[in-house]
């Protein structure tokens, strides 16, 4: 009999009950460092749990990140589940979830700072680690379900790909900038997209494209997507990534080396970017600088909170 699913676990380093996608985000952002530093979310149970695959890049994975029990449970609730059939135990596990997997939150910069400051105040007021852990775990049974909060689009993209495979895009929702929207509407595929009407709010745009060094500054990069349609014209939306955006530690790891690799080897990639499509109108004049020679419309994607994700095509095939 296979083991019951473990949808969420308590992170000893992050001091919060999280799902595996959140653990993956935290690991690659450097906020946690040990994939074994998890335990059962139930109060008075310290069964050790490992989050498999969080130390691997997506292209190396055969399975998405998941929690794996390596210790023994001492909580009565889990021992009863283990005696049941797998089908029944899976249903029970879902009913006991602390995290509502029907809705996710993509935090803004302001929301991230507010949450971080709030957590610091809590830790300062309560210096007893064991007491904090007990309180966090007790919340899982007393406060009901809560939404999983993410600060980057990486886990959101992973969930989108999973939901797409399992026909769940019409039921799962995401909350971004106080707007609740279905996953199917939050993600916009660019290949062949009609850009005659622009969406006012930020979305995750995605499509296949190529990475090039910026002609005027080799330390900067340009990502060009495949064609979209605009007023009967064919255009290639692009993102300009300046070197200043790579100063952040996590972006240096996740963006810098990939941009260099893709640009030098002419690798076609799938790019997901959180931001807005904007029209740029460039006018060219004759030598007298008064007579219009040509008007050129280009479409750029402006990063919202500096967030995007690159996928080698091999990662999603």
C-alpha cells in the first residue's frame, strides 16, 4: 500500500506550514537551505518530513516537488489515516488541509514587506522557538484553511502547467493586486495573440522566444517573443532586461546564468513574464526632421515587480 499524501508540512527554518511549491520557492530564494528541515504539521508531532526535489532545477525533475515522510508519526490523526485504504486516506488528507489549494496569492512588493515586518514583530515578541512552533501548528486545526502566498511567479507557473495538464484552469483561482481571477484568464499566451486591445492590469504573458545581447550594452539582454498581431501588422513583443535587474541574489542565480547560456547557444525557450503589454510608437523623419518618413509600432512587456521565469523547452515538453 502506498503512503498517504502529505500536501503540506511545517518548515522548521521558515517557521510556517507550507506546501511543496512554496518550499521550492523559499529554497531557491535562499530563505531555507535544508530539504530535510520539515516535520508533521500536527501539534505535538515531530515526525520528520523531507521535501523531495527542491534542490533540483525543473529540467532535472521527473516529478514536481513533494513531501515525503521519513520519520514516524506520533499524532493519532495520522496513525488512523495510515490504517485506511489509500483512496480513503487521500480524501481524509484533503479534508484536513490547512492550505486552501483552490486559491493562491501572488504577493506585491508592499504585501511582502508588510508580511515580513509582521513576522519579525511576532518573533521579537516571542523568542521561544518551541512556543512559536506550537502556536503555528495549532493554527492548522483552529483557524481553518488559508491561501498559499507566493512572492515570485515560479510556483505559480508550475501550478499553471500542472492545472493545464489536469484540466483545472477553469476552477483554480489566483489573487493578485486584490483581483481574484481564474488561472486560465491570468495567463495569456502570446503566440498569435491579438494585441488590438490591451489588458489594463498585469498578467503573466508567455510564449516561445530567443534571448539576445543588447546591441548597445552587452551586459543587458533582450528577449524577443514570436509573432503577435496588431492592427493587421505582425510584431514581436520584447522584454529589455538591464544588468541592474540582476543585482538581486536570487535573480543572479535564476536569471543570469540562464540568459548567458541561452544567448550564446541560440536556444529557443519558453518565457513567462508578469507585467503589462505596452505599445511604443516610434516616428522616423526625413533629413529635414519635419517630414514623417515612417511610423513604427513596437510592443514591449514591462516587468511588474521585476519577475519572470525562463523555461528551456525541454522542461515543458
